[in-house]
């Protein structure tokens, strides 16, 4: 069975980065394929392609999933801190009014870009949306598989 019906038969198959490493590369805002190029041109604007390996990055469909993850994480972190501090200490009202909204906005702004990068890394590793076709070969790496994943014949094959 053909692993990717969108690919023409006999096209070289380039190994993709595995799920967790691709998500970690996305979290640090690097290309999930090569790990060299920057993923974002501006704060949340994904570059059209990686400047290092040439992989198309603009086919992703992250949409609303990164903000949902950020809201979930920040809500649990700040909620825990509010409960801990308000129950354990006598915190003045002005400290609560300035600290908690500021911490919430700061954490949300700091996590939004890395979480969006991780979601794009997830989509890349699982061939979702715009990442269905094989990526270009990594710079400096030779292709080791051809076609359906069988090893490519080497130059020394058949020699004794």
C-alpha cells in the first residue's frame, strides 16, 4: 500500500522528523524539517518557506488550536498561583489587581508563538493539511530511501 497517495510513484521519499522532535523544534520556532530555518517572520506570521531547506510552511492550518492550549495552560498556572497566594498570605488588593492580570497577559503572550510552532510541528510530523507531500531533502544529507521506502542501491553494489 502506498504510504502517501499524493506522491507520484518512484518519487524519492525523504525521512520526516519524528513527532516529539518536530514539536520541540516548532516550540523553539525552528523549521520542523531541518531545525535550521526560522519558522516565523513576525510574531505569529509563519514564513512562506524555510530559508534553510526550502520546505513550504504556509500550508498549515493551526487556526484556533494554539490559543485554546495557551488559555488552558495559563488558566491552570495562574489559577493555582492565585489560590495558593490568596489562601496562604494576606495579599493587599492592589497587588492582586495588578499582579494577576499582568501575569496572565505576560504568560499568554510569551506562550502563544511557541505553542503555535509546536502545533505546526505536530501537523508536519503527522502529514496534516499542507504537509501531505514529501518535504525536500535536508541540506547536507543524502537521500537514503527511494520509492516505497526500500534502501537505495549503493555505488558499490555488485562489487566483490
